[in-house]
C-alpha cells in the first residue's frame, strides 16, 4: 500500500511539474553550425501566449554595463508562425520591440540577429565583453544580445538548445538538462550567464567550498586555461579570506584572447574577459589579475549587495542606480586592498595604484559627484571611467575613516561582509534609503563623509586621512622638465577616444568631448591605439603632433604640444610614525 501511495504521489507531482513547465516555458533553438554571415539563427517556441504577451522585447541595456545597447538594431528578420506553419502578422513598433498580431495563435517565432563585434553602428557600440562574436573557431553569446522576452514573461523559465560542432567545448555557468537544453529560471538569469564556445581550453580548481572553472579561447594558442588558473589562484584565495567565504558554490571564468583588449563583465556565477593575445608576463599579467580580482569581487557588490533597481532590472527602459559608486568604485578598492592584506602586493605598490587613480581622476570633470556620475552614467560615458578612479579612492578614504572612528575594530570590509550576509542575491536594499542605512550601521560622522565626497564634490581629504596611518601625501611636488605630459585627458565614449579634460584651453586647441579620430593623419581605433600612440614615448617637451578631432559632427585638425610633466600625488611611508599611527596602519593592512 505504501508503495502504491508513493507511486500515485510521484505521478501527481510529476504531472503538476509538467503542467507548470508547459505553462511558463519558452524554448530557444540556436543554430551555431551556420556561422558564415555573422547572423545568429534563432527559433523560439513559446507556450500559451495571451494578448498580454503580444510585445516581444529586445534589451535596451543590461545590468553592469551602464550603457545604451538597443539590441533591436541588430535584428535582421523576425517572423511569427502558427502551429501549421502559416506565417502570422508581426511588426516592429520601436527600436527594441516587435508586436504580434495574433499572439494566441503564435506557436513559433524565427528571427536572425547580427553579432555585435563585426556589425558597425553609428552610436552606442556594444562593449565587446558584453556583446557577441560568431566566427569559424569560436562563438561568444551574451544573452541580451541574442535573446529577448515577451512582455509579462521576463520572469518565466527559459530553455536554450545550442547546435554547434561536436569537437567544441562550451563554457558557461548555465546547467544542461538531460535533453541537452541549458536551463534558466528567467530572462535575467540568461543575461547573467554568458556562453563561450569553440576551440577552448579548460582548467578547474576548488577554493574552499567553491568550484572554479576557467575556459579560454586563444586565437593562436598562446594562452591556456592552466596558465590563467595559476595566475589567479592566490587572488581567489585572498578574496575568500577577505569576504569570509564566498557566497557562491561555483564560478566560471570565460577568457577571450585575440587582437585587442576591451575589458571584462561580471555576473553572479561567472565573468568574461576580452584581452589582447600576449604572453602572460610582467605588467600584462598583473593587469589581467587585477581585472579578474575586480570582476570576481562583484559576487559581493552588486550581486549580493544591491538596490531594487538592480534586483528588478528594467531591460526595456534602463533606470540607473545612484549607488554605482558602491558597485564599481568600492569593488575596485576591494580588489586592490584584498591583495595587499594577503601579501600579494606590497604597500608601496598599493600606494602606487592609488597614485595612478588620483592622476587619472585629474583628467575628469571635478564638478561631477559620484552620485551624479552614477545616475547619468549612460549619458556621460566620457566621464564614466572616473567611477573606477575617484570611486576607488573615496572607498579607500571611507575605510580609513571607519577604522579611525572604531579605533581599528571595524572598516569598510567588515561593513560590506555584514551587508551581504543580511541581504544576498535575492534581497535588495532600498535605493532611496541606503545612505541612511549605511550611516545607521556605522557612525553619525559618516553622514558628513557621504554628503561631502559621494553626494558632493568637495576636495578629497587624501593628505589628512593618510596622515592618520603615518603616510605622507603631497598633491603637488613640482615640475620635471625631463618628462612629458599631454596636457589633456583621454577617455572612451561609444568605443571611440574622447577628450575628457583640457589643462590649457586655447582658441584653436582641444575641447572636452572632442572625439579623437586620427593621430598624425592615421586613423586610431581601440584595436590599433597602442601602436598609433607609441611614438609619444620618444617625444620631448615642445615636440608636437596633430590630432584630427570630431566636434559637433565636423572634423578639424588640432596641433598639440608636449608640456613638462607635473610631479603629483606622491606618497611616502614615514619612519617617524607615532605609535597611534602605526596601530591604525596595522589594522588597515589586515583583515580584522
């Protein structure tokens, strides 16, 4: 009798599960064997659409990119069919939306969508690490660039079947079911789970209770996953110690090495990287390790500490959070200091990193606060890079201030670790009230810090704060005529170089927001910039070069002169530090 009851119970549960799956399921089939025309061929089989689901939505943006994407621009064809294969009416009603005339009868949708890497657009180019590549020997899939969702079904389950050459490896944080489908609980999870396929190498390790996989595509085989893993392993351990254990049981690194560097993009259980295919040694190895440390720490911020704007992301009309300073600036600080505290980098090297961030901060507009930069990150892409520079310095100062107020017992690390334990991936903090909550969790004096340096644009108190650690800081030391400087700052906007700040404005000179099109008559791009700007290393004070810039749609040539370099942002660890300063410095340099 017990076995019969158990059988009946299992039958009912199976039937219920099946009905649940059918009522909410969207299945995507993607043909990756046909890659000749740079188009993804996608077939979507939806279940039980209603009038409320008649709009099919492609992403306007994606979490963590802080840029306008408008993926609908890449769609090349879109057709809907009924169950007998007859075509039904559908039309594009906006950049990213297609409307079905008869959603109830729609049983299949077939569309093609161009890869982003090799598809030029007039503006808002998609970052390579968050885009798509479709080549003979590999494919990169970022969910928001290939898949969409029906209105009202963003949070329903999705299955994805990829057809690709049998000799290829596939790297992703998604799980395969028994039928060969990748399972995702909803569209957000698909976007959160990039897939790299092709002639890859793989390496695996375990950091305490977290399984870590590394998948690597290297165009000519110069870089392998084993090399990457060796480079990252001590950093992963240091991160686990910094965070008091990792909040994920698995993590996947996806590396793409070819002929240019673009950066990286974080996700809950993975991150992906686009780098130039160079030997993993010296400064280049350090750059990759530093980037990976930053992306890996994102498992804390914003993936486990975020507001409702991140937790309930609006792919249709992006609304930026005022707390990107936390998601990116604090993460950048954490990725540096966790290596200092685990003896992976020296104090001098850490201070040199802070110096570099202060120098780069000088190239941005000081009148923009971190909150304003967060809220307007999509419009101010020319200034957005400062969130990683000024944002990290502000986090460093906030850490010192907390340690000072707590007499060395609680710094920013300890506050963050408590926050991610109290919140987590599925619980958001209040976008509006987070600053007040942070003050309530720490000290009343932190409200003044937030108002002046995060919400406001007061000059950062670098000298005063580092003096408490027995470290001398001088903003300006002097002029070194033997060294050269450009006299202007360069950033990126729409994947083009843009002037972010000009030290000496003249009538015929550069202006902020000028796009740099050519240098000495030769076109400059992300791919060739290192080569095109290399000549500057051998220039002297007074030497000139010509930039072709684009201003308000018009191109013009501007002659630029090398100027003497200002010696700025100098740190010195004092041998004469007091016992009080040494005690605070000791607390600052370790995990409490």
